[in-house]
C-alpha cells in the first residue's frame, strides 16, 4: 500500500521528504531491526524531480524534491537494501499544492 506524505509540496519548493524503514518497537518499519545499507528513490508518476537522496542513521531514506505541477499527485518509490540482504520497496504519494 502506498504511503502518503502529509505535507504537500509547492511547485516552487525544494523540499525533503523521508520514509523511516526501521521505525521503533511501537511503530516498526518494513526493515525493523535491520540497518538499511542503501536506498534509491525513483519517480513512478508525476513531474516532480529528484534533486538529491540520502540515508539518515541507517534507517530513514530522504529524498530532496523539486518541481511538480499544481494539482497533481506524484508517486515516488524507494527501494532499500538492508545489511542482512533483505530488500523492500515503498511507494509514497506527494500532493503538489500552492501554499
């Protein structure tokens, strides 16, 4: 199931969004208990662009986004690889909205 980021993006913003793949015991992520060794975002749909990607504390995959057209909902997919070899994908929806 696709996740939806709660904070919309203005087309003029250069903004970061992230997915916590490890999480906590109370809110475990897909890779709970396994450090993430790599993460890669791709745009599945929409006109948003990926400016930069990073991995924070071996758990949160962060993507810096630019552009997008007013009113569209973009989808970005993040593929991760864990230290133990497990791999997971998570798709996230990003609403483009003027603020």
